């Protein structure tokens, strides 16, 4: 699927470069985590052990978290929201927390290292108060770098896609697998924020589109396990600094990570929107 990702930019990316993207220096939905995996983007590990470092995305307080909205990014060529081909948002079953398996006409399950994705949707116009009742549509590639609905061999699948409604704390959580690193892109997760679950059926209603970046150390620890051989080669050829979406200004999109390869990785990020 890698050859298709050279176009993974789009109008939102171009506009953001022209106008200057708003960035935050510190934010994290999972403040207070005792152990953080792979928090440095300048070093790597070959095991699934944890460290006590603080992620570049760790919380430093509400003031830092409200420095600006989560940067607007392209949805890429495989959104599945009706803007470029199929629309999974209007399919019965898309509202779910566990996104590892397909639903509807297939029950295939994506394999890989377990990953929990915790996001906190915040209202940046109200001091980053929880945006209760907002909805998040999240999707990412599988262990082979393939996107369900689009990539050869998985066009009949819709796994690794799901919608969740933010609770009283603005929180949503997805149970998934760790995505691959494919050619030309740093390991990432896509998401769109909608004002409500009822509005999360048509991409024209979204209020934010962005991507979550995964820290280098945890990526390399995961990719040292079975099934991620191509990711080892691909991640060696790119970096967060030269990724064609994140580039050098990625701090507000870099998830804080806890857990381990053996017990499952947890990635957390706050999403201030307006």
C-alpha cells in the first residue's frame, strides 16, 4: 500500500503550511501514568520494557493544553468517510470501542500487538473543558500497512475503523492493534472529531481532522516482534522530522505511551478543538 501514500497530504496540509499551524507544547489525556514506554524520539529500544521518562506529549497543565487546537491534518487517501470512496460511517456497527475485527459482511480480525488508544476531546474555547457528547471516528492501517476498504486484499474488510461518543470527561477509548510503518510515513493514527454521534455519519459535519504520532522507541520495540518485518525497514527510512505530514512540528500530536509489548501498549492524547 506504500506507493499510494505519496499523496497523503491534501488541501488541509497545504493551507496549514501557508497559514502556520497552531501548536501546543504539552498535552496528554492520561496524566499521572506511572510508566511510559518509548518517550524519546531520539533513542530506541529492542524490548518491550518500560521506562520512567515523560513523553513529549505529557501534560504540563491546562494552560499548556489550551495553547491551541490540535493541528488540522489531511485525512489521507483512505478515510472511509465518504469523501474518497466508501462511507463506513453510515454502516450499522461502526459505533464500537473494539475495532480489531470487521463487522457486517465479514468477521476477519486484524492481528498485531494489542494497542489501546485513549483520547480526550476538549473544548479549547472553554479552557479545554471536556467536550461531552462529541464523537471521534478513528482509523489506521493494519500490521501489513494495508487500509481496510481500500488496499488490495482487504477491500471487503472494515476493521480498524470505529466511532465512539465522548463521555462526561470527554474521553473515548479504542481497542486495536499497533499499526505498521509503511513507506513514506511515520507510524500514525487518523481521526476526525464530530460535534455529536448523530452528526458522525457524514464527513461534512466534522469539526477537526488530525493524526496521532506514535513515539519512536515503542514503535521499534513493537516492530521487533513477529509480523512487523516490513515496518523495521520502513521506519529506518523516515523520521518524525521528515514525515510528509508531521514534519518537525509534531509535539502536540505525539502520544504518551504506557504499558509494554507483552502486556499491551496504551497510547493517550488530548484533542483540543473549537
